[in-house]
C-alpha cells in the first residue's frame, strides 16, 4: 500500500442495520478501480447493504508541481480519508519500469548513457542511481495516466518507474518492460497491499470489513510499518523493505540510503510467526498496531510482527542509519 496504494475509506451513518454505507475515495482512476473492487467484494458478502462511493481530491492530488518529498506533510494522499487501516490481499509489491516507445525491449541496464528516468520516489531514485550510475533520475508527478502521457508524448524521459500493482490494477500489464526485483530495488512499506480505512472506534464497520483480511499480508505490513515508524522515515528519506513468509518464519529486509545512493545500509532479520487461519477470532479489545486494526488476527502474531520491525530498525540505527537519514533529510530540505 503505498501509501500511494490505499483503496478507500468507509463510513457508516450510525447503525450496522442501516442500508447505506458511504465509501470515500480519491478521484484518480486507479483509486476508483481499487475502491470499486473492494465495494464489489463487500456487496457480494453483504447483499442487504447499499454502498455509495464519494470521490474527493486529497492534498497530494492537488499539489502536482512540487516533488512529494518537498511538500513536507505525511499522508498526502490519505489525510482527507484517514483514521484506521486495514489490509487486503497483496498484489505484486515490486516496482516496474515502463519504457518510452523508442526503447521498448530495453532494460535499465541497456538504456543509453545519460538516459533520463522519471520517478517521484526518493527511495527508487537512491537505489537505482547506485545500481545504474549511467542513468539520470528526475522527478515526475501526476497520476498514472498523466505520467504515461508525459512519457509517451514528450521526449524528456526514456523510462518511468511505477508500482507494478498499480499497473496491474489498471489493466496496463502490457506496458511493463521490466520488473525490478528486491535485489535491484526494494519496495515501499505497504506497496501492493490494499487498505480500507475506517473510523477507529466504528466497531460496526471494523467488523464489516474485517472479513477482507489476508493474514499473511497483514502481518508483513505490520512488520514493515513498524520498521518505518521506528526509523521515523517518510517521503523525505529513502527507506525500503522486502518481506517474505516461509514455513512459519517472517523475513524482513530493510534498508536506508543517502539521496544519491552512494551511502547505504541494509540488514535482514526473521521471526517465528504462526500465520492464523483466515478469520480466526482474536481478543476483542486489541488496540491498533502501527495504525492497523485486525481483531480477527491473534494479538501474539501481530506483536511478533511489530517487534520484528522495531528490532530491525534498532539494528540499523545502532549501526549508524540515523546519520544517513539525517543527512538525507537535510539535503532534501536544502534543495
């Protein structure tokens, strides 16, 4: 979920027996596609309810002439919709490269020297500058439609980097020229996961959307979000992750980079976490962990995932990650 992958914010008027549930969403095409998919699932599960979708513009949608890292606010695309976060099954969390038509068939490695690659993410730029020093990286803003139009109709960019999940959900898989695996570019916290935001104390809605949980995705996202929060990271610093669940072990890799990618640090840790069966009941008074409410996932599993994220962040901080992040913030602010 990226941050840039949240699907919708749902609010019910008062009673769980009321037939109308209002669902807020960003106005972008991708946001609507994701929201519509969530609402379609809920309609199938709760045929007696009516869902009204309300589209709105967020801070991030309105400010398009400034790099995300310069705006200086968190939750740019969700603040107007925000309260508690729920996770749904995760799409491919990796980044994808879309090439200008004249470079179809190329890879980042085989692009000509000094080719310009567009991305709005410091995380992507820092990692890829280190991996592909022959390329130049430049900020590009706008929704997916706008970025693809800038790529195709202008000669400025040879390629742009986008979330594979967004392209998949838009039905634009044919534009993907290269998938960047974690060894090349680790992804953003929550990228690829759909989020449904609900008022924190709206128990009726928490119960209603709780059925959408994918336990493995949720635990991965808890670990990732705990890692980012403990590092005090955000859009203004390059922080990236990679998670995998295998045989009851949750593996979390996290890294930090300088803005130009010349300085970096990454580590991997693992923890034993029993993934519960879908919809296994947990304690009713579970508090939120890193903004996520999941009452049907046992608290012990959630705490283990959160502690993994915190432990990995502490490991990096003890090795000097704070200095890398502080310098990155200062340089970003200066520019």
